[in-house]
């Protein structure tokens, strides 16, 4: 096979307008720009080029003052090769699934990338219940599970091991091997069903060579490389299959748009079972020789990470990080004091809309302009991004990525395309391109996800302006239908966030016998702030143009519930709203 040619000299991080994106696309076809034909080949080539540079540092407690464990690119590659060789030596085939049920550990990266060299990786949230984990194992055909062993930290982490054992019991005969990070313990991995071989992760990897692979890895851009689960809070998670092309494209594109290079230091606080942390935020920088700093096993969910964040930035000279809106709201409560944070050049927000007030407050306090992006698991995480060099329009999710199409359309009752929308006209957001996933395990679910051939219905509503900037108005399923009126929760949440006492706000639907649904609000307050629910409601009504959109009730909570990724958990809030309601 002929070697991959180096990409053309033109780069994308100078993109400022839609016209720039179009010119970049016309300069060369996509396939001539992609750096490799597989995720492993991309990471291996970059690792070999930058072998002696730091690749990964780990703060075990997320504390800015604690000693960090650090691996260079060459060492990280060796660990990944050892795992890949072990998997093949134990009969794992290229199409088999390898499940990774771990918090944010250095071994998580080894498990993710080493598995992709040998098979198809399946990251799983450690917070999912045993039944959901078992369903994913069965659907993905996982014969190997990498998880925390009972010896890792018996007092704190035994719950993950117990959940893994329960999931294995619910999928009898499926798993052949379980690799235990932290050791198997004195009982030899007691709890796993009979017939499942339990191994020490470090000893298993140490038994294999790390200087090269003992097999030829996949080189087909269309072959599957990963299966990520979506959600899981409203029922059984769906598994989205990513091809090599999906992930190579997205990692390359992120590097182009942001201009990652070996001098970059990227802070990782988002969970490594999620596409956001794994692909654009890890593969993208690593493929350019950058340095990742892993902020403890729990990432941003650990209080010490939030409290010490600005000192972590100073210590490592961090240049980049990404967070969800709830994290930004939390960081606003942490004084920067005398920490030097001038190394930061770019920050991203995704997974949920960032309130305009939060974005403005972050910029006012830090000088840091947050680039909002948009994407979903089925789109390999990112479909649009605010331009690094161009105009940042607060509230917009930015311009589409190069080589990917994005449009707004009207759909029929069955979710099929009817007509494209004019600029400024609201409709359903559709995407088409090299980042669109190969499909779900269930063919019927895959068919239902596409509004037209090649055009994935994202499930989000919004519009595109005349300059190509896209704007999200909300999830189709989150719209509140009140007496025939469709209420966008995001606009109401913006009105609540404008109050100086409010830290976070969420608006959800509550069933109503007269109106069908009515909006209700939940807020948490900034530290030291005091507010009366009735006064907050009155102020919100004054800010809204439409009285129908005004919440009928507002509840102040100490903390709003979050999903494992850090998004506001509106499923939990809808359940609470319904349970608290006593109809007349």
C-alpha cells in the first residue's frame, strides 16, 4: 500500500468566515488532507514524531499542588501497543468489542487507543447501572472488559467492580476476559461469573512487546473503530458506530480549525467515556504532538479541580480546555487571585447551550473568549464551531466544519424532509458529511435517524443566518406545548440567568390538565446570594416578550441535578416537577 501523502500546505486555523471554509474545501479534496487511514496509524505516526515530548500528565487527586505522573508520547505508544498485542494474542478479532468501564485514569487512554489498534472499543460510563452496562456489552459484542479491579481502591471504587460483575452475570457466556486496572486483589477477582478469566491489567500488558505491533492493524477508512453509547437517562442507551474515517476526520479537522501544535497543553476534565473528551479534545491534540493533563479520576466533578483550576492552568502553562456550561458557572465562583492564566489561548463550550450572561461574565473576569461548538455522538462530536480568527457571536454555535454540510429544514410528522428553510427561518438541524456515524446496532433506529439519504436529523431546532452562523433554539423533545403554543425553554432560561443572583437555571415541562403542559423553572443561586422565588418569577416575566412562556412556578435548589457528562439533567427535573405537582 502506498504511504499517505502529506497534507497540502493550506491550513484551516485562519478560517474566519463561511467563504474561508468554502475556499479551504476547494483547495484540495478531503482524502488528500487526512493524515492517515486509521485512528491508530494517525496516533502512532504523531507519537513517533514527538516521542520525547510529554504526552500525558495525571493529577491523581486533581490537586494543583500534588506531584504529577507524566508519560511522553513514546511511552504512551508503548503501553498502547502492549495492550493491542495482548488482545490479539488472546484471540480478540478486529470486529470484536472491547468495553472500557473506567473513570479518568492514564490506563483509560491506554485501554481506548490500544483497543482501537486491535479491535472496536466501546467506552461505557462508570455511573450506568448494571442492566444498562450489560445491554451495551451484548449489543456491542464485547468479549473483553477493562475495568477497575477490586484492589484499586476497595473503600472508594468497589462500586465499579461490583457493577461490572453484575453486568457480566446479566450477559452470560459473552465475556471471555476481564482486565483489572489496579490489580485483581487477593481473592483473584471474586464476583465474576465462572468461565470469565480475570487478569491484572499491568501484568497483562507487561507480558507483551511495546516496540511494535505483532499484527497489521486495520487500514480501511470505512471499518468500525468505536461504539459510543448515547444518553441512557431515558431508557436503554443506543450504540453509535464510528468508522476510522469519522474519527480521523474529526481529529484532523479539530487540529486544523484550532491550530493545535506540540506547544499546546490541554486540560482534560470531561469524562473519557464521552466523545467530546476522547476525540476532539484528546485525539486532536495528540495527533499534533500536544500535551494532555488529566485532572483526576472524576475530572470537573471533583471539587478540588474546580477550586484549584486557575492554579492548575498556571502550573502547566495550559493553553486550552473545554467544559460544559455548568462548569463555567462553577468556575465563575472561584477567584483567579494572583494565578497567571495568560497562557490560555482558547476555551470551548459544548454539550448544552451556554447562557449569554455566563459567557459575558467569563470574558469580563478572565479576558477569555469561549468558542461555542455544537455536535452529537452520531456526528463524532462536532459539527460546527465558532471561528478562532473570525467573529464570535455569543449564543451562536458558529460555522459548519469544512467538508461537512449543515442545513435547517422542515420535516413532516414522520421526521422526513419536506423543504429547506430560508436564512433566519426556524426548523430542524440536519448534517451530512464525513463525521456522520455509520449507524446504530438496530437498523430500524438507524433508518429513523435520517430525514433524507445521508442527512442525519440531529433532533435540535434552530436557524442559520445569512452569514452561515447557526443558532440552536432547543431540542425538539424539550419544546413545551402550552395550549397550542410552542415554548422554547432556552429563551426562558436566558431571562432567568440575567438575574445577578442566579448561577444556573433550567426550565422544563410539567403536565397540566388544562393547558397540556406548562413551564416550570428550577434555579440555583450564586454563593452568598439570596432571592425570593416570587421575585425571581416576576423579574423573569418582565424580561420575556411572551407572557405564555413565563414559568408558572420556580423552585430554588441548592444544586441542580447533573448527568455524568455535566449537563443539566432535565429528565430528573421533569420527574420532580411532575411528582411535586398536585393538580386541582
